[in-house]
């Protein structure tokens, strides 16, 4: 038999169910199928007796099915089912003809409209030129304002509003550049590039908030942020990671330098009152 499958926008799925006439152990029968024109190789379906295809392009196909009994003996002849898939209505020959006619009509109309517009443009060209110049100046001024506003918004999105330090987003954005500079310096000076990454976590900040209010806790965070700035070099980077946590990135720093910096930070924070 030959099956013709019309391609409708609401139906683009075709399923086949097959069986093998071996009743000794029918549940152990195995199947393999291949849709010529779509599948490159045979597909082993195991004991599954159905196959479904979706979104088949229009064209001619041949479904071939083979079966094997419980002993693994395959029927090489199998079953062959021709299948024709029609294109959707909007891709049929009559549709393409209608598209061509419509396109030609549009081209003719567009050309006529363009010819008339050339006449109108010749009359109003000077006035349009003046309007364009005026609008261009206005747009340039607005774009400048937008650039300033966007720059402020960008800085605000990368800055912690309480401490004035960078925030987590700022460090994530700058980290690839820091690593690239460190790698470039390592290649240029032929030395091992090292970097220290330090997490500063404040203890007993919650009791301050509970006892004296969040304003006091904010003041403590600001004081700590100031001490961190004083302990670091200009090339170092410190950000507020969130809550009572700060992250320090220090380039050209080994374990001894990191330990010394940590002790300096600890002693300075301990002296705060």
C-alpha cells in the first residue's frame, strides 16, 4: 500500500505500528526500521512496535521494517511501505504562483508610488533638509545626555551604596581583566605570576545590629571598609561581597605577603572602637 500524508499546519506527526507473526514468544520479538529518505541507518527498536516521525519535509519516503524472533533470527525481506508527504498549502505550486503574481503587483505599485514620491520630494527637499538638521542636533544632545545617565547608572550598579567600594558584580566584571594583566606581566618579565584572593568575614556584627540598630552596624561596616582601603595598595582591589563579607584581590602576592596583610587587617579592625 502507498500512504499519502497531507502536510497541515495543525498535523505534522505520523506514527506506524507493526507486528511480527511469530507466536512462540511474541513479547520477545524484536524490530528494526529505517525511513529511507530520512534515516541514514537502520534503527533498532528492540521490542517496541511503534515509531513516530514529526515534521517530515515534503517528499517521497519508504519505510522498511524488519523483525526477529526470540532466537534472534531476522527476516531480511521485511515490510516496505511507500510514503508521500505533501508540502503545506503555503508551499504548493499554486501558492508559489500566487506569491509571484502578488510580488509583481507589489513591485509595480511600489515603482508607481516611488515615481510619485520623487515628484513630492523635489518640492519639499529644502524643508525636509532643514527639519533633518534640526532633529539631528536634538538627537545628538539627547544621546549625550543618555550617555551621561548610562555612565552614572553603570557606576551605581558596580558600587556598594553603603561603603563606596565595588560590589560583587564589579569584581566579577573586572576579574578577567585582572587575570589578563597578570598573565601579560608574567609573559613579559618571564616570572611566575601570583595573586592572593582573600575573604574578610566580620564576626559579631549581628549583636551590634540587635543592640544598637542597623545604623550602628552600617557605621561599623563603613569603618572596616576605610581600614581595608588603608591597608591596600593602589593596584589592589577590594569589594563588598555582601552582608559582612569583603573580598580582596592582591596581585604579585605570595602566601607570606597574604599572611602579613591579613594580620595587618586584623590588628587595624581590632583597634576600632
